[in-house]
C-alpha cells in the first residue's frame, strides 16, 4: 500500500478543485459522507480527506493544552473527563449539518498551533435520540469481555441535553504466553523457560452535559465520573534438571477513580466580539499494590495518590476588521498531587528519594493571538503566551521554585490555488511537568524502580515546521510535514544520588520529524468506493547521555510509527469492509545500569460494518490478525553503562493471539 502514495502525489498535479470557497476552509456537507453510512460525527470525522484525528491529552494539566483537533459548533469542549472520541460518537450523523476542515487558520478560530482542525456544525432542528450499543471480545483463552454503552441526546428549542454511560472489560495487548531467556555478558546461557502474562481490567464511566443557547448568551454545564480497574499476573519459570521451576511471579492491582464538574458561559458582545469563561474542577484518586516473588527474594510497592485540578479561563475574541481577528485572555490553575509509596525488599523498608511527596502548582497564563488574512492566498496567525508558575514541594523534600516563560508563535499559510497549501510555523514550546515524576515509583514487572526528582524543570523547545499539502479527486490529499526542534532542558532519565534513576533535565537535545499523511480514493483506479488512508512518521533525535557522555537517541521516542487503512464501501450490501494496520515500532529507555528496549509487531484488524438502516449497525472484527509479538530486551551492566561491561541480557517474547469482536448499535 505504501507504493500507491507516490501515485496519489503524481495525480495531485492534475487535480480538480477539492471544494469551493476559501482555500483555508473546506466545507464537507453531510451528503459527502453518505456512501459510508456514518452513525455519528466520529464516523464522519474519520472520513475527512488528509485529516488525522487527535483526541488530545486529558492527562495534561490546564485547558488549552489538553484539547484535541476537533471543534463542535466552533468551540472546543469544556470537559476533560469526556474523551473527545466519545463526545463525537454521541452526536448522531443525522444531527450534523456539515464538517469544516480548517487548514492553517481561519477568522475566529484559535488553532492552538495545530496545522488542521475539524469543526463539526450541528443542525439546529429539534431532535431526540437514544442509542444502545452492546458488544463483546472473545479471546483464545475462552474469556469473554463484554461492553455496553447507552447514549441519549435531546435538542428542543434553546436547550440541548446529552448523557452517556459506558462499561467495558478488556485484556491488555501485552498479555499472552511466551518465553524468557537470559545470557551472560559473554553470551553463555544462564536460563530459559516459559512465561505467562495476563492483564485484565474494566472501565465504568458516566457523564452528561446541558447547553442553553439564548442567542447572545450560551450556558454549558458538564458532570462526569469514572472508575478503572487493572489486575496483572506475570509468571516466569526456568528449566532445571528436575523440570520447570518457578522463577518470578509479579502481581498488581490498580484502581483509578476520577470526578469532574464544570461549565462555561459565552456572551456575544456586539456583531464582532464574543466573551467565553470556562471553569473546571477535577478530583482523582489512585491506588496500586504490586508484589514480586523470586526464589529467596520478595519485593512490594504500595502506592497511593490523590490529585486535584482547578481551572478558570476567560477568552475574548473580536474582529477588529473584516480580515483581522484577535483573541486575548488568561487562564489560572491550581494543581495538586499527594503521593505515598511504601517499598520493601524481603520485608525491609527501602527509603526511595521522594517516596512521600506533596506537589502544588499555581499557574497563570496570559495570551493574545491575531489572525490576519492579508489576501485570498496568504494569511498569518501570530501571538504569544506568557506563563508564570510556582511549584512547591513538601514531604521528603521541601522546595519551592518559580518559572516565567514567554511562548511566541507565528504561523503563515500560503495557498497558490484552491487545492494547494504551504504552511510554516515557528514557535517556542514549553513542556508540562508530569507531577508523577516528582514521586518515586516502582514497576516490578518491568524490573525498574524510579526515584522522584524535586529539581525537575519544564522542557523548552524552539520548533520550526514546514508543510506542503495537495488535494485531488475530491476525496484525495497528500500532506508532507517536516518539524525540527532545538530542545533545552530535555526531560529524560538521569542519575540521582548516584544510584537511582529519575526523570531529570539534560541541557540540550535535537528532534527532527518527517510525517507523510495521505488519502487516496480508488474510484478512478477502478475500485468504486475504495479508499486508502495512512500516516507514517520518521523521527531522528540526538542527546548527550548523562551516564556515558556519548550521543544517543532520546528515551521513549519511537524512531518510526505509522498506520495504514483500506476501506471499501459496498452500497449493494449496505456494508463497508476494510483492513487496518498499526505498523511495528519500538522505543528504548536508558538507565544508569540498564538499557531497556520494547518492540511491538504490526497489529492488523480486519472488519466488516453492516448498516441496513440509519442508526442500526453491526460491526464484526478480527483483531490482531497476525498475532503480534511483544518483545522486551533488557541489557544490564556491571556497574554503570559508562564502564561498558555487560553483565546480563534478558529477552522476553510474548505472543498475543487474534481475537474476535462483535458490536451492535441500535436506536431505542
């Protein structure tokens, strides 16, 4: 399938206009998606040419940085507990008037530095829908994992109500049966034997929202809660003269609970200005109990965490002129993490750095952004944010630090014609500290213990990005993007206290990324209703290792990732079938005396969707068609890696069998 992308790029040279109107905004009416018989807005968003859905990161603190790349009626959702995909799934396709694909920028739209944003425009007509989804995954072990969802929406006049409840049971794709082998630094076999890894869990979630639109005033309220459970059991045996003998047993039980409530108020100030105020409160609690048993040795890790986040954000958007829109405002946030970790070896408590810690952050940010359409072909978005924060820590370490960061951004978009666009971006990005990095943690199943680091600083980068886009054949698109980042205070693993690994800062680093996104309709190549989409990313990185002093890649950053998808709409059968592939990738982490590399094989999914009438759909899947392997290679050193004396190489290979998935969605 990769070989077909150059065909699409060549075909783009002779393309017809993709859509009328402004080159930066392409409207796709509901009729554009009719061949795919979508059930909801998410099904429609996935069919946007050249668009890759980004759900955002709900774990990120603050509001602006956590949003994805889809708007609803021109606004980003004001809830963080509701996953963007779930929110789109509960908007019926019949309620979508059109979807606008915004590229580079548009008046009144803050792109948040993203190259593309989809805007789902809903119909204003009165409606009421209730849909029930039931399904199950059937695994080779005989375990059946059920799921059930119920969604309810009602729009009547100025009031719109939505509610959803969700329950699902799952098995982690790293589960399965395999082998573990260990060899000495000289290559001599130490032991070899079978292993078994099982990780199962469930998620229970409920949320609801209310919107009151009174013309110049819009009120929104959100409420949501979630409970997640994960249970893990990992067993390793070795071959001895007397037969198989247990070598390692690791068990873990983890529970996460969260609650969110908030809302926003939007007020129209005249013909060109809008004021929006968002307030949000989230609370969370996590408990994790992990135990490792080896011949003659035991270890336990008992971790308990409480989190809280309070956000208030105000934004004023105004049109100073027909082609100039300015957005200004501010955000204030208070975040807290309270973490306790009790770690023992053979019943003896081990004092890890920052095992008991409370972290508080008070952060304020002011911002102003202007979008200026200089001509039909050229537009510029420019602005800056100024962030000031104070992070204080108590417990094992008492420390308080303050930071001030200006974050300017300029994005220029040039459209030579209706089908082509060139984009350039220069931005100073400041990463967000993960509060969990301040606290000690153990991953006994992975063979690692990580200390907390009270002196961790936010990562800073100057980012330079260029993108070229070409659209063709109505549904086709090719986008090539190159991004270069000059990084200071990179967050990676570093030594602390001479013997513990911990997240910390490395002075300088470099990241480069080349991304190709493509949508290739196959109608003109002889397959009516056929579509190939995909995205591949190649990354290069360089940093000086704090242990060896030699250059290496950045930890946890995969050098390659990609997805390929083929779908075929068969109108005569009211069906769509297809095959999808999440391509193989790997990532590596570098510790004081250990290099750990994990490798994931390609994950294939074969599916069939049958939609005999609007709202009713049946989906059948064979997941993990090629039985993807999960491999972990740990290279342990005698002393530190700087001594370059390998003591042990441990290899694990676990195979996860294919499984079946069946889901039925129907209106009730």
